[in-house]
């Protein structure tokens, strides 16, 4: 259950980062370059967090399954 | 993943597109964009193969028709290995290169360990014949698969594990036929019973002596008594079983050299032959292995079960054991080569991430730190180390050296270093003395538990630090005092002699051999004289000659004759 | 110490076979010469020299890879495109043949490397007739005989498939620039020419398309990762996060270890010196 929660949270963070990128593009269209730069930086950070969460979750699930298969069912 | 060829095509395509668009060159733009799209389509197809095809590849290997995880075989005998590769999801696409990673311990006799698929197929196989150069443990780790697109723009390598362990026992020849030099027996003795030239209740006549009160009347030799005009009694020989104990040196210094040419290989082959011959003759045979710090005994017994037990003990003695090796760039480079072959998927920079430091690394040290950190990651995964130990591997040379040595030994490719030894602990005088001390202790304990009339054969290197063997004198004399026979076998390279053909000049190898033999001739002579004065026989011979000498000595022992001055 | 003679068995792998240095210099010279000539003004070159240069280019096809051929043709199109006019049928056919040639050349080079068959005619006959093995590969890391198992490989079908792909790719490549309109008043609004704006837009479009494909594929590949690389990645993440602290701890541990070793050595020397001093008294 916890795996799915983390997976959904990771993808939600990715979606949030894409929304923030769209805000940055709208700033660019309005010729607000500095605001766009700041918002873009935030978007990249959120995207990195989301991807890291998804990857950690996936890797943790793989290694846990491998440990269980090696040691046998409890 | 993108090869140099792909990069060389990508950048011209990108620049061509940009320049074509900037200068409104329709033809240039169209050509460059087409090449770019072509590259993109190849990349997309390659990615789908990586995602769907590669994880679904299953490998099965059979050795002599058997697919078990571990099996037993003999050194020097042919093994037929077949590897079947099956695509459980989809098919095996063209341009897939499959190679079975074979350790150096196995020598390929025929066939091929590598195949390339040029068309798609669901299954592929390759087979080859090989033989092991030495006894010990051999581990076949798996298969290396390299896939690429048809144009060579993208490539990816994986190592698919298919671990099989081979326990390779030392081989033994059939008993050498030696012409008998003693008279034939009057009657066939029981299997496992031999004559002993001491008074007993056997069937062979030992001597005639004067009658003493108490002798049984049926033992009186009447005809001889009538001739000599006094009562004479027949004295018969004893018939006893002979137990053969083989003492084999198992120290680090015997593991120097390449596969099949180490001292331990020669020792184990000789010991295997002796044990087999003794068991075949019905005699119980035992094995003692002694090293620098300890010795262990494999209890004597009869039959095939005992033979295989001793062969397994000899095989365990021949296997590689990692020694302490200081970290060096050469050792690190050697380990890196092994990891590139066996674990390319663990060295991938997308999974094996190098920890960053606050200050930038100097260019000269960047490559070394990069390699070291990636190796540390692989070692942590293989040896089950913790995260803290990963950091310790990066900064502690001794810890890293120890684990690198273990990695190379587990892969079957030890790092021989400068001295040709897999351990930095070069054989010292103290080590040799402790080895002989362990031999003396094991002999003493074996003699203490022994029955009468046992045969001890010690296989060790006597010429290295020749003065260290003086500790054996009291033990040899103890053995002789209890009517045991003791013999030493020291294998030496056979004298090749200079090239007999006058047209061909002698080679460097043959000159060195001759020089070695001349240098050590006097040493061997003195050692032989000294050991014989203590009551032990000694043989300095290559494998074939020493085997025939030992077997003739055994035959003589079985007939009860003493080796009158001839020695081994 | 007795010396036993044994052969050192090298456990290092052989490197990929590389061209000798002289051959590489000749190859580079062969490639650069027509390139240099093509970049100069072609009009004052007599027709004879142009034919010779063309011959050099065609001869070089035996050795060249697709990249060099592409560069030469790109330079030709760049020089030949003044004044700028639209594409006619001949140009389209030439571009199609160029792309097809690049594809076939790349595949041939790759097949030559893998199978070790250097001669193109032998390679084609092997692929058409179907052989059970090929000569060992002279390039690439291998320490055993490579036997290529080639079944009935139909070269004709392959060429038709490549032609079809070239047509599709050409069609898409032709349509892509049409989707990017030339913005009006680009110089006044952005300070760039219309073609500059279009170039940037095309670049962004291609980058976005690549990103939209690469990210899901990367995540999909990540989900199908094996256990061993997953373990390595997980450990490396933790090491990256705590590296500075653990490095400080490790360095301190080693410093303390060195100090204790030095103290032990000093104590041993002091103890040995005391023994030396006391021994004459003991003897007496």
C-alpha cells in the first residue's frame, strides 16, 4: 500500500512540475523573464523530487522482492 | 549507449539542420532532418528492445548433458558444455552477440564460446569442449549479451547470470605396471594383507632358528634338524595390512604460478595417484594436508567413498584462496577489467553514481577516483557491504585491497602481482619454518595414533629454505623406530637439456633450466644424504618419474622387502 | 630459494583491433581533401579535376563510414544551394538516394565488423545464399573464434524495407518545417530573422518530442530493472547523501588508527631498549 502511495505522490509531483512550467511559459509570453526564471527553477526542483521519489520507490520494491525471494517466504 | 559512430552521424545531422534552416536551404534541411529522424527511429526501436526483449532472455547451460547447479568432474578430462539462450518475451533480434564467460581455469579444446545472430530467432545455442587445467573449484558465472541496432549506432551490454559450480577433482592415472623384482609368492595373500619380514604366523618362511622350549612341535623342521643334528624351528613371516598416509603441503607458496603449473597441482595429482593405487591394492589410505598455521587430516579408509573423500580434500586444497594484497593501480585496473566483463550492468553510470565532493577533484585524480568509486559500488553489492563500508573502500587502501583480491579470486582470475604470487605475503623463512613445524606436529600425532607398519609419503617442497627441515629429524627417527616407512617426494621441473639439434640454438628457457639444475644439484645431493642418514627416502623427480618411483617403493613395501641402499 | 619456472598467464583481455597509425592518417587525408576542395569556389576548377575529385570520393566509399559521406554531401548541397530555390523532383530523388545509401552503408559496415567478412561481395553472397559460419572477426574484443550463424538472410527484402522507411522519413521531414510558420515582424519583435526564429522553434519542437518519448521510456526501463543494479543505485544514493559526513568519520578513524600504531611502535621500542639495558645485569 505504501508503495502505491509513494508512486502516486511521485507522479503527482511530476504533474505539478509540468503545471509550474506552463506558468513559466506564460511569464515568458508576458516578457517577464526574471519571474519566469525563478518559477522554472522551482519547477525543475519539483520535477527532480518527483522523479527521485518514483525511482526510490521502484528500486526499493525490486530489492525487497529480491530479498524475499532469496531468503524464502517468512 | 550511443556509440561513436552514432555520435559522428548525429552532430552533422544536427548542424546540417540548423544551418539549412538558418540559410533557407531546403535540400540541406530536408537531408539533415531525414537523417535525424532516421536516428530517432533507430533509437526508439532500440529502446523498445531494451525494455521488452533484454529482460526476457533466459539462459540454460548443460555440462556433459547435466544442468545442475553444481557438478563434479576430473581435471584434464573433456567437458562438453552447451548453452541454450531462449527469448521468453518476443524473439532474439539480429545483431545480438552472445558469449559464455569462461574462467581461465578452463582451456577451450574445440567449438566456440561466442555466437552472433544475424536473423531473428526464438532460440539460439552454442557449444564447446573444454578441460580444466587444474583441480579445485571452478565457477561458470553466466553469459554476456551485447545487443545493437543494425547500423551500429546504439549498443548495450548485459550479463545474464547462470551460475554453475564445478568441483574439479585431481585426476589419477591407471596404476603403472612395474616389473616385479622379488620372487613370486608361494600363495596368493588375502586382498589387503601383505608380508612383513618379522616373525609371525604367516605362510612364507622367514628363517630357521634353533629350537627353544615352548615352540610348537609342528614348526620343527625335521629334515634340517636331522642334517644338523639339533632341533631347528621354522620361523614364518607376519602378514599385516599396510596403511598409507600421504602428507601434502598446502601452504601459500605452493599456489604460485599459472593454472596447471603450480606446485599444488603437481602435489595433488601425485597424491591422487598414490591414494588410488593404495586403495586399489586393498590398503587403507589416509591424507593429511599441512600449511603454515594448521594441518587437517582426512581419516584413512577403504573403497571408493574414501577415494572421493580424499580427492575432494585435495581439490579444496588446490582452490584459490585470497591473500592479503595491498592496493595498487595495477590491482585496481585488473579488477576493473574483470568487472567490465562480468558486471557491466553494475558499472553503468546511471546506476553507479559517483558521490560528489564539495571541492572539485584534480584532473589527474579524477579518473582514479571515478574508477575506485565505481568499483566500490560493485564490491558492496557483490560482498553485501554496507553504505559506510562503501565510503571506507574509497578511502582505506588496505580494506580496498582485501576486497579487490577477493573479487579477482572469486572471478577465477587472481592478480599475480609482481612476484607472481596472488598474495603480497611472499614466502619467507619464517613461513617455511612454520610449515615444516606443522608437518612435524602432524607426523608426530599420526605416528602416535598409528598401528604397526605404516607407510608415510610426504609431498612437499624441500629445496626452498632447505635448512628448515631439520625439525623433522626427531620425527623421522621416531617413525623408523616404530617400524614405519617414511619417504619424501619433492617435485622439480624435468631437466630439458640443451637443444640436441646443432642447427637450433638453445632457448632462454632451456638455458635457465640447466642453470637451475646445476645450481641445485649439490643442494639436492646433500639433502638426500642427510635425509637418508635419518632413515627417510627422498626423491627429486618430475611428475612421471616420481610416480613410478613411488609406486615401485610401495610394491616393495607390500612384499616386505627393505630398500637396501637403492632408495628412491 | 628455489626457483620454479612457470609461465605467467595473462588474464588481461585484448583491446579492440585498431587501424595502424599510418593508415589512419591516409584515411583522414582522403576525407579532408575533397572536403576542403568542395568548400572553395568550384567555378575555377576545370572539369577534369572535378572528375578526379569525384573519383577520389567514390573510391573512399570503400573505407568511409556514413558520417563522412553525409558531411561531404551536406557541404555540396550547401554550396549548391545559391541562389535559394525550391526543391524539384531531381533534388528529391537525389536526397532519397542519399538517405538510402547512408542506411545501406551503415548496415554493411556493421555487418563487416561483426562477422569479420571484409569483402562486400562475400558478405552479400553469404547473406543471400546463407552460410553456417563466417571467418573470425578481426575487430572487437574476442579471445575465441566467433562463428556467425547466418540463416537465409534475404537482402532484396531488406533493401525494399529500407526504401520504404526512407520514403516515410522523407515525407515526415518534408512536412515538419511546413508546420512552423514564419512569424511576421520577427526582426522588430524579437531582434532575429524569420529563419532564426524558425530554427529555434524547430529545435524546441524536436527537443520537446524527444523529451516526451525519452522520459516515459526511461521510467519504463527503470521499472524493469534487475535486482543487482537496483541495489547498487540505492546504495549510491545513500552514499551521495551522507558522503561528506562518512568521509569525515573515515578520515578520523584512520588518523586515530595511525596514532595508535605509532604509539604501539614507540612502546615496543621502549620495551626492547629496557630489555637490552637489563640483560647485562641478568647475566651477572
